[in-house]
C-alpha cells in the first residue's frame, strides 16, 4: 500500500493524455516514502483511483500540478471534495495544499476554491519541499506553459517527469541520473517539430533517457490508439529497458 511505503515509490494512477482509454484514467502519479503521498497531476478519472489507493484523500499530503492544461488537472475539484469529506470524517486535518505552476494566470485563478483548497503558485525558480521530497523544475519547450520535474530524497531515490515538449540542455541537466524517468510521449513521429502538439516521440524519449543516464524509463501520456509494441520498439532502440507505464502498478524508486 502506498501510504506505508518504507522507501520511495511511484504508483501510476493514470497514464493517458487528452482522453483515457476504456477503463483508464488521465495522467496522475502518486509518490510516497512514508511521510504522506504527493499526487502529481490529476487528469480525468484520477479521483476515483484515489479511492482505491489512499481510501480517498485521507493520506494525501499535497497535489502538485506542473502545468494547468485542463486534461492534466480536470479532477482537482473532485479531489478537493474528497479532502473535505475526509476532514469531516476525522481522517485528515486542514485544507488540501495544491502547488500549481503559475501560468497561464487565468488558469491558475480558476483553481481557487476557498475553504477547500490552499492553492500556492510556483515557478521553475522555486525548490519545493513536500512530504520529505525536494522538487526542482525547468520550463518545458512547448507552447503550453509548464515545467518538467525532478523529485528526490536525502536517501538518494529520485523521480523525473519530462512534460510535453522538446529535449533541451536544461531538461537533460534536471533529469541527470534519476532512478526512474517518466516521459510524456506523443506517438511515433520523430520529425523536427515533434513535441509541439504533445510529448516527445517514443524514440526521442528513449534518447533522452540514455542521454541523462536514467536508470529506468516509463512511457506515459499515451493515446488509446497507440500501438504499444511499436512505441516500445522505438523507445528501446536507444534505451533497451524502456517500459510502458502500467496503471495500478507501484514502482520502487530506490
């Protein structure tokens, strides 16, 4: 169970992009090392998955939103309501803290829910400390504002999330040597303009993992129409251990 993890873990609640496949959920990941879980992203269907994983929002320390695209944070309202229900039941205290990327400003303002959510803005210049994790970030090379993330703990376990966009030197530096790297992918196209409408191609994700020296690579932000075997073939051409993120699975970050 995520809430009792003795070492850092990642649980994939949802792995899809703009819309989920049948029975699936939008992008959302829980990380935990025994000091409360942090939810990164909350796409469509993530609130329901929390009910199975954390018995609602009782064990949720915070929500972190590296970008404010509607398909990446559409379940925040429901998760806030779950936190209120948990507080009324006596299983959690205080408002649910949400760390949300600062742009676009109009999207950030729409997140406000006084009395339910404590929404705090952050930028790529900020280092956040939440539930024993230190989060750093760099801007994504993508038309929609957002950041890629690195989460790490003093014991050395670390997680990288490469958000939609192109590879940049800052991104490689941010993700250097992470225990596990999640990359938002956008199919198999591998042309010069990849990343502008979605994530990297699977092949580019493999190259990024190899360049930054990641220990493991998970492909996420999938389209229900993707051919899994083709994505893996492309990613493994540069990073032989590449895997598809599996919903419901917990991965060790040690």
